[in-house]
C-alpha cells in the first residue's frame, strides 16, 4: 500500500464518530506495519577499507541472500584520518549486484594515502 492508500484507510476506518470494529482497526494497523517493513533497509554495514592503491581499487561486499539483486545501495565514505584533505577526493561506484553481494569500485583523484571506511545501506527498489 502507498502512503495515500493508508491515509484513506485511516480516514474511512477511523472516522470520527464511527463504530469501528476490531477487524477494521487491525486492517489499519497491519497496513501501517507493512508499510514500515517495506520501507526498512534490507541490510546495513561497514567495509573497512584503508588506502586506495594505484589510483583505483575495489572490494566485494558479501552478505546473506536477500532474495533479489534489484536493490539500491547508498554509500558514504567515512574518514578515519586526522585530517580530511586526503579523504575528500575519493569517488566510488557500485557494480555487479547479486542477491548475495555487490562490488564497490573506488578511485582517488590524487595519489595520496587515505584511511576510510565505506558505510552502506541497502534498500529494496
């Protein structure tokens, strides 16, 4: 259900002055719980990476079977260095998604030593 459909269900089943039944109330509660579950992340984690060698590098992040390879990966470079000057010139791309893994490719814009983690969250598409 969409947010609008849930709102309509609430407006109908929980209307002021109504004599709502337990079944109608459970329908609203179930719709809300299902909406929350469908919006929740499938997985989240951290890849400790460190330094990029030779200008580019990659890593495979593996996990238990999600049942689909049709998901969205949101990622963040998290600096672990004392200064950020070496961390702010790293870019990444996600590739080769399967139901049990994806690859993340990193590229440095300058040949300097980095020290970073890659935090990620996977959402159902």
